């Protein structure tokens, strides 16, 4: 196992940069929080920063929190496979652990690469499996243990009745270098960069999966037993319990029926105990709470009796859509990555839109749209995959664009650099326009910003856009934006590595600045 212990905390983020390997000198005592009166709760989420990976599945085998007195507590009840590539725009609640109260000054996270599934995009835009996974010295990686210190005001204070919150952000792009060889193979060099963010409201959406525990109509809330990522939903309480708040704007999709607000929560209360649920929303502080904007339950949750494909539509015609970057979730609970899957659709396919109770139809399924599709999977003799969704469901998920603004007129015109993290050249926009000349063009992608106020967005601005693709055959506009963010206003991370660092490499100056000697 590789153990890393050279760390630095910056501002409100605790930043872990791995620049070398060595054995840690600490030999801590592990404590078991058996006394509830002497304990508090800490909620831990997992997320990721952007990268060019189709899948990056590794096992998270341990997350420990370290108190100021040198004792530690394990917060992960069992090893869990996490595909970090799926969490660029999302944070998943991982565990709600009961830990002894006190001041926590560090955390460690262990990743197990023994059964890793890492696939990267090559120059042709196709996903290929990594042939080797090594560290900066070229040694094969099996496990990595990473430690991050919570300095000064960033220390985690856990008290009874006052839950703490940590988000662990594994930056794939900064942590991994992909090298392609002459045989078109790919090796991944891992130098992990992990961000630990403490109790801070963020724009990034949070998701909580789990089994229904109870509903409280008076408080507009419900509780779940957490079952994160793709653990089967069952009566297993090892990941802890989480309370989800709702309001009048929360959209409920329960067994395929969409309702809003109190009526949706009432319908949820009528569901059996341990019904599978997913909540998507925002994590708030002062007071600490999780408020759902959308809730899915029953058959509306993947891993039911149908297969699920999740990815981006790269082309479509009348009766088929092609999904690329597809994550395949089988009815038996297994999860795999298939670069391309053909999906059969029909007028009988049920169409819904994420966080909306508006009527949508098959016409709203268009190229570029990120989707979650349920149906029945089959494989041809050649091994290609096809999902029959003629009697299934397509959920139109929030879609993400990145690029540079080239014009501002009736629409915001953007030269796209990515659609849902993929190269725009992979998308065939044939048929998206009212006529061929109006088919979408990735070099001049027209975004309807409606009534959004964009005082800081100008020509040459680098932007990140969230929303939904225009209905098939109705462009322009090509895209309907819900949010537009100037990238210069978003959080950023600078990673610098010295081959042979010295005492003069970093001058900390004062508490607000540091100078890097490059």
C-alpha cells in the first residue's frame, strides 16, 4: 500500500497533493464509537472534478477521521465501488456515521485499484480500457492511502445534535495523466489530488439514495437508510440514516407518476417501508439540512425489474437513438460501462424531464441530451448492445455544455469544447433543425438564455451551461439554458509538482498568500 503524508491546507479547502511516497510514522489507536451520549454525527459525500474518463471505477475501502488526540474512527462500513467519472456535476451522500464528539484535524481515504475499471477517450473519441495503472515511478498501483489535514479554521468540530459535513472531491483531471502508446493502448499515471471541503454550501447538486424509513408530513420531510452508489436497496443500516426535507416546489416521480409538493410527499407516505428512493437537491447550512428539488421512488428508481442505460444521445432517427458514454445498470444490480448502445423507442415510450412536471414527448429527445433510459437489454451475436425501450422510460436529465462565447445576438452563440464532458465531434446533429441548414453546429451552438441575467458574460467568455437540448427538428435555438456560469467565477485548483523540492520551493509569506518558486 502506498501511504502519503505530505499535505497542505489552503483557504477553506484542505488540499492533498501527492508528490512522493513514503511510510507514515504514526501508529494510531482506532476507537469504536459505542457510546451515543458521547457521540455526534458526520455526513460524508463523494464528488469529482472534470476529466476525460468514460469510467473511473475503484473501490473506496476506508475513510477515517482523525481527532486532535491522535485517535481515529472508521466511517465506511464496507468497501464500496465508486465510479468517480459519474460525479463531475454531482455529490453523492456516502455515509452518515456516528463518531465520538471532538475536534477532527485530518482524514484518510483508501482507494483499492485491484479491480479498477478505467476507460479513457482516445483521439478518435472512442473509449478504451487502460492497459496499466501506475504511480509516478512506474510501479503498478493496487492501493493508495491518502491523508489530508484540516488546518486552523477548517478543523471539523463534532458535537451531539450538531452534525458535521465533509465533501471529498477526487479531481480526476489533476490526479491522472493518460499516456497513449504506439499500439493505441493507454496507461494511466496516478498522482492523486483530493479536496476535502467542510460544511460549505455549494452550487453542486447532492444526491441521496436509500430505503424509505419514515415520512413526516407535518415537517415536510422523510428519512431513509442510506444505500449509496449501487448498493442494493434493502434493510441494511450500516451507512446510517439521513433526513430529507421537501417543499412546495419539490417534484416527486413515484412509480412513473409525477406530482409536486405536498401531494407528492403524501403519495410517498403511502409507499411500503424500505421502498427504494433517490433524492436530488441542495445541502444547506445554518441550520444544516438537505432540501430535495426532486424525489424518485418505487419503479422510478433504477435497479428495479428493468435494465438502465445512462449517457448522452449522439444521434437519432425516428425509431432509434444512439447513446454514447453509456453506463449500463442491469436489473440484477450489476453495473458496467459500454461506450455505445443503440436504443429502440416508440410513441409508447414514457418521457419525463428531470425536476419537472411539465408534459414532454418523444419529440423532446434530441442529440446532445443526457438521458436515463429503462428497458430490456439484449446483445447481438457480434456482441453489440441494444436496449428495447419501446415500452420503457426516458428521463431527460440536465445537460452540461462548456465552450467559448463567439457572439451575443438573439441567442448566445458558443463554440463548444464539450457536451457532457465529451468531444462535440462525436455528435451527429442531423435532423435537429427545422431544416437541414438549421441543424445544430457545435462551432456555433445557439443557446436560448431566455430571461437569464448575464452581465458578466461577453464575447470570448469561457462559459459552463446547464439546461436541456431543444426538441428534435425544432432548432434554432439549439439549447434552452437554465444556468450560465462564467468559468472565471468558478472554484479552481492549481497543482504544482517539484521533481526535487527544497525549503525555498514555497514561501508562505502570510496567512493569505504564498509564493511558488518555479
